[in-house]
C-alpha cells in the first residue's frame, strides 16, 4: 500500500470532495481518482460512496481513515526519531501548559533549561486542558504540564510536581461578604467560567449537583483563565480559579476567596506524556530534569494554604 495514496485518501475523506482535495494537494482530480482506485483494488472493497460531487466514506473507509491517521503519525515520529538520534539532546520540545501552569511554573523551568542546555528549543502552547490533552493524544505535543485530575491514566503517564487549590472568588467588596455565606447563596449570582468540558468546571458543577443545588449560572464562558480576575474584580460575577491568582501584587489581589470547604477543589499539577509513544531525547531530558529538580524548581509556588 502506497503511503502517498493513503495521504491523498485522508485528505479526500476530510474534505469530502475531489476538487477541494485537488486544490489542497496540488493534484488533478483524475490523479486522485486513480489513487483511490488503487487503494480500493488493493483492499478489495469500496472506500467511498459518491453522492454527486460529495464523497462519503463507507464503513470500510471509516476504518481505513482511522488506520491512515495512525500510520501518518508513525511515519512522522519515525522521521523525527532519526533526526533526533543524530542530534542527541539538542532539538525541540513541544510543551503544552494550562494558563496557571504557564504563568507560575514555566518561568522557573525555562530559566533552568537556558542554564543547562542553551541549544534546546521549546515550542510552548497554552490553552484549556481538554484541548491540550487532545493535542498530546494525537502527537501534536510531546508533553504537558497540567492538572492531573483531567488525565486518563490508561492513556497517559503522569507524575506530580505540586499541589494547588481552586476556589470560588468574588470582588473584594462583593455584598456576599456582608453575611455568613452558605453554598446555596452562590446560586443567586452569575458566573464567569470555563467550558463544561474543562475539569475544574465539571468538578464545580458536580459539587452543586451533589448538594442538590442548581449548577452555577454562567454569564460569561471563556477559554482564557487569565482574563477572569479582571472580569470579576469590577463586577458582581463569581468565578472558580486557582488560589495562586489571589497572591499579593497580582491583579487577583483585588479579589477575595469565598471560604467554603464544599467548593474548594484540591488538585495536583504534574507532567503528562502518552503511553507507549516515541519520546525524543530532548523530551526525555526535560522529563528527567523535572523529576529530579521539580520539587526545588517549583518550591516558590507551593500551595499557599
């Protein structure tokens, strides 16, 4: 089976149209049609159903698409492995971080790497943990630093670096603080929250559900955790963010924790990698460095509680 035919097949399957696939691949439609014909003859089954100009995968085509993606990923990793072998630990590490990890952990890590292996380069990607985990799963990232509560240990290897707590917060002069607060009082206010697929949001929704309360009413949903303190500080909105954002000297200093044990989420931050996947020498070096120096490296950011 020709890998080039598989790549063409994958592109046609994703776009569902020979014309658009030809434009993307810079190939003629007859050439792509012959490529699909070769695959179908090789496999002895139809891969597409033609519906006018639209091409829809058959069940056999769906299976081949899944396998083709794995094969392409394997080819890319093999190419990278050979190149990395020639370079040793010098190379590039694709590192994903959630917003809290990026702000509070990365500066110390980058400083240590510059002192230890100045030729190593980092490709840093920040975002919500669900998006980063999918990027790691599909081989677009080498490792993550993120909350371990969001991680499926059957798919990923993990080790912890430090502990963190996520708490409900409000503006320092919020009227909530003029009374004794119970969890039901929080239902009267609107919130700034992450998407329902994010681990901290799921935990908060479950906390309200377990206490037989309506879930928080989301006024603003955002994928930028770092925006939240500024949004909350000047409004009556509530939110659910890392206690690190309440540190002195940060924008979060204008915020105040709503001190309820029922809405305090304890979590571990750590390193996440795919199981049984190729790990480049530079990535191995970074992981071993974190295992060896992690506690000292991040001691300034230990749980303030």
